C-alpha cells in the first residue's frame, strides 16, 4: 500500500482542484460601522441546474485509508469546519492519477470544483462542517474504486 503524506492546504497547491476558503486579508472589507470585517467572495458556488444549498455534515474520524474517490459532475462542493479542528482533503485529477492529500487547518475550508475527484469528508476529530453544494432530485455523484489504495500518514 502506498503511503500518502499530506501537504499544507494552500491556494496555490489546491488550485487544480478548487479554492481554499479562509479569511484572506486581501478580500477584507469593513462593514457594519466598522464592527464587522467581511472577507468577500472567497469562492463561487457553481451549480448546473438545481439550486445552491447550505447543509451541516457531522463528521467523525475514520481510517485514513484512501480506497475510492467520488466526484459531483454538476456542481461544486465546499466544506468549512465549524469545530476549529484540522481535517484532510484528498484529491486526484482522475481515479488513476497520483493522489494529493492536503492538511487543512481548523480555520480553512475547501471548495472542490465541479467534477473534481476527491475522497469523502475526512476529519481528524469529530466536528461539524458547513457544506455548500447543489440540491437536485437526480443523483449527482460518481464513485470509483482505486486499483492501488493509499494510506494517509501524518507526522508523529
């Protein structure tokens, strides 16, 4: 089995797969008489048909075995942790391409672009996530088993 070492989640590294969602000072706008800072337009919701929706996913730690990938061909999917704990985003260009694992801080979210292959929610500690994705009656997920699974290995 392959060992997969996660890299820090950065906008540059994650760009082939989507957008990093974090309080970027370059997007800061003072509002509400200066009592609030808005970090504006950190990601755009992409949906083909249907409507963008907000959900809460309650994640629990699971084995760090990456044996399959999924993708949502008709809309983006964003995950923002609400518990402030680190989590992992694992992606690949195709199910046979090299995997990339990103270690997200507890104050970083990630938005997978429509059609991006990724592993399901992979949190390192139980926590809730705000999820922005597409609501439609038809199924919007494709699954692929990996010929060669990998295990994410975190530094001790």
